[in-house]
C-alpha cells in the first residue's frame, strides 16, 4: 500500500486516501496465516506424541518431520506475503481512478510464462488477467500513472524479452510454446550450473 501511495504521489502530487483499500479483510488474511501454521505443524505435533526423546530412530524421524514442517511453513509464508502485496496492489489498481495501466515486473530469474507476459509492457488485451501467477512465482503487477513510464530497469527487461519473443519462430500458440520451452530450458541450464 505504501508503494502504491508513493508512486501515485510522484506521478500526481497526491498520495491518495486510504479508502482505496477499504475492501481488505485483514482478519481473513491473518486467518490464512494461522491455518497455514496449524496445517504444517500438525504432523510435527502428531510425531511428538508417538516417541521418546531417548530413542535415536524417533529423533531421526522427528528431525525429518521438523525439517519438512519448517520448509513448508517458509514456502507458505512467502506465498501469503506475496499474495497480500499483490492483492493490495490489485485492489488499489481497481479503485484508483489515477491508475491508467499496469505492467509485470519479473523476478530476477523468471520463467518463460512470466517473461512472455512482461513483453507486453503496459499493453494487455481483455482476455489477459493482470494477476496471473503460478506456484513459486515471485513476479508482481505494478500500477502506471499518467505521465510516468515503466522504470528503466523494468523497461530494459521488457525490451530484451520482447526482442527474444520477436526472434522466436512461429505464431500464436506455436510461438508461445516455443518461446516458453526455450526460455525455460536456458533457465534450467543456468540453475543447474550454479
């Protein structure tokens, strides 16, 4: 919400009011966090009931269960935090008359789907939802205001993705499939090389 207000203030001279977010249900969002905690720690609570702390096999099993619970909680916490920020930006975008568009900011290592969406810059068609995110996605949809361009770093990424899109053979669904396949293969090779 602070991001939206700051960008709006830079663009228009007015940060706008807090009523852009009147529809947010903070209690429900907090409830999602509590639910995540109880779901991911339930196996741990059950595991602790079944054994003794002086049994090496039990301690090994307990350790594995704790590691799994911690990993799942961390993933879910990241997802919930990103969803909260994305939802706040989407609500502001829908309720702020000063927003004239939006664009996709990819994370540092986007997949082919996200890179393809970013090629569109601020130009989207009616069939494309701005808030399409896949599991593990760290991209975000940001607002644009009259007189403000996409930041240079994001525009540079968009231009690079667009040049790659334009160099991809085919058209329509065939081009999309080829673009994503090649982009994702290079991404995997980079990640495997780390």
